């Protein structure tokens, strides 16, 4: 099938490459000429596993890039809108890009098209897209508007697209639902998984995935409600972690106990420094705005957001507990991205903590395998320097802080780390290590929701004594 994907950001680029992988002919449209040229040259502008391979595989055949929206619409049966929906000042989603694309599409419709919202948008957006298109001259019988939300996690977005837990299609007409079903047939019908070149099946993937058909409004709500629920799980476990600390329990043991209840499940119950990224913070405030506008006072969401923000303060409290005065301290920071496996620093709790520590007068040597240059664009403070390795960052530091869950941070050579640090103190916001093992290696170790670990015979490092 011929498809256009408008917007070559994270969602658009991954969706476009994956639709090409499924055998469709895809035109990716972007209004940034530099981005289009870079994509035509074969550059992958985001750090995403398998994306470079897919772009290379399909760039000269089924996947093309253009700035010409009208031509792409005319050539395509289905047009996916995947442009940004950043938060407006009041927290609601700013849908001006979506509106402008809808206007752009309207003028180029001469045969039946399905227009699909793939960006995360509030309920009623499909109605508005339809209205805007009609106002701009699109013939009503020649198009339908549908919702098909994406559940892509950064870092594993390609695998999430090709091996989804479910595919949600929100279509209000049979004709439109049929077209969308066809787009996903290689996944829902299972043929993709038999292809020799298919990307490796992730653990626990359910193939073929179920395809859930709903109305457009239900589909729009599914996306916001899913992300809010996942964020709620994280805030819930972070609040439980605080209680664990107060009473001397271990949150990892508690998670094992509650997560093994199949009604709850173990995923998204990792305590830490709070959620960040381009989706959860934005979607939570947007969903809260949707609820408010529809007359529902969804105060649970306020609490989820509050706990998340408090989590950074709790981490900073641990740094103070270990070091007392922060001014003038040299700290090693591992991780700037909002989570491991990505170079994205948007709404990164790690970056917020670094900024807070700089404000307190700390000097910071940071290491992140992918996000350093993006972080450097945001924080220009001279007291933040970037190291080439975890050990380089740790050199003569008063303490090491782990802020992002990169896999390589969980596999450090502890004796080398001990030698590099001025004081053997590790404050781990992601619970990457076993506290006992850290103490055995002579490290004072503070983590989230677990008892502090202090090496034997190091009374100078004993936090209680301090
Ligand atoms: C999320 C959703 O998972 C995805 O379905 C949606 O389409 C986009 O938003 P993403 O933002 O890429 O994906 O990251 P995700 O892996 O969900 O993590 C979000 C944040 O929560 C990160 O900061 C992460 O570190 C944090 N997190 C996640 C936790 O603190 N604990 C957990 O148990 C899981």
C-alpha cells in the first residue's frame, strides 16, 4: 500500500521505516529541508536500535523523503500524521502543527484517503481534523479520519513497532477500518515474523499481536490512559520506596512480592529518580487538561506528578546526607539521558538533578555513552565537564552518582572505581547494584528504597556517625 507519514521525528521516522519493512511504499514528509536532505543521505538523526539498518535496507526502494506534502498526499492511500504535540503553557497539548498539516492535506485530496493521527493527541482531535479538512475544501466522501496510537519506547521503538503488545485502530467507518487493518496485516496476520530478514524477536513478544478495533475517541483515550497508568505505577513504587526507607525494608523485595501477582505484573515497578522523557510528563499534563475540560476532576494525576517531582528532591537529600555540604564538592555523574539506551535528554530527571547540584555550587564531571552533546547544548555552566568514561568521571570525585540506567553502568569494575574516587561513595538513583556487593568492595552505597550499605571497619564513612 502507498502510505505517507507526515513528520520525521521519533514516531514518524520509526513508523515510516517499519511500514517500509512491512512491504508498504512509504513517503516520509518533513518541512525541515535539512532533515529531509540528511535522511536522503542515509543519516539516522536519532539513536534507535535497528533504525539505521531499516533505513539502509529501504532507502533506495520503498522509503523516500520529501518536503512536498501535497505530492505525498496525492500519491498515498493513507496519510499518518506524526508531527509534534508539545505542551502549551496551560499543560494542554499544542495541536497547531496537527491543524496545519490537516489544512495542508485537505487541498490535495482527489481520491479516497484515510487520514490517521499517530501523534499523541487528546480525545476529539480526530473530530477537529475532520472539521478543519472540510472547512478547507476536502470533499466529505473522499476521506475518513482515524486514530492509531503508537506505544513506542525510545531505544526499543523499532522492536516495539514490529512486535507490539497490541495494535489499536480507532476508526468510525468500516471502509476506513479495512484500510488500516491492511496496513498492519503483515503483523496481525503474522507473515512478517516468517520473513528471513525480520528483526530478532524480543523476549516475551506475543506474535502475532492482537489488533484491537475501537472508535476514534476510545483509541485517543487509550493512548493517554495507558501512559498515565504506567506513570502512576512508577510514582506508586517510588512512594512505596520512600516508606521502605523509613521503616528499613527493601523495595526490591517488595516489588518481587507485589509484581508476581499476575493482576499487577512486575514491569514499570522500578523505583528511581522519577520518570522523564518526551512522553510521560507531557501526556500526564495533557490528560489532566483533557479531564478538566470534560468536567472530571482527575486528582490522582496531580498526585502522580507531585510524587514524580518529589523524587528528585529525595535523591538530592541522599547526596546531602552522604556529603553534608554540597558547595565546592566534585561529583561524578553517570547518565544524563532520561533513561538508558537513548541520547534523549528531554525532561530528563538526570539533567534536572545535575542543574540543581550546579546551583548548589558543585563541580560535576559527567559521563553518558550517548547524551553528552545534547546535554552540553542545554547546560553551558563551566563547572560541568564531560568525561570519556565512567572511570574518567570518577577520578578524584567526592562521590559518584548514577542517574541513568545504561547497561554499562551496571557492569563497572568496582575496584577500579574505588581507586578512582577520592571517597568511595556511590549514590545510585537507579538501583543498579546489590548493596551487599558494594559494601564488600569497600564502597558506601546509597540507593532508592533499600537500606544503605556501609563497608565494615570504615567508621569514617558511616553515615549514622556523621
Ligand atoms: C513511554 C511509553 O513506555 C511508550 O509506550 C509511549 O509510547 C512513549 O512513552 P519512553 O518515554 O520511551 O516510552 O520511555 P519508558 O521506557 O516508558 O520510560 C519512561 C520513564 O520512566 C523513563 O524516565 C524511565 O527511566 C522511567 N521508568 C520506567 C522508571 O523510573 N521506572 C520504571 O519501572 C520504568
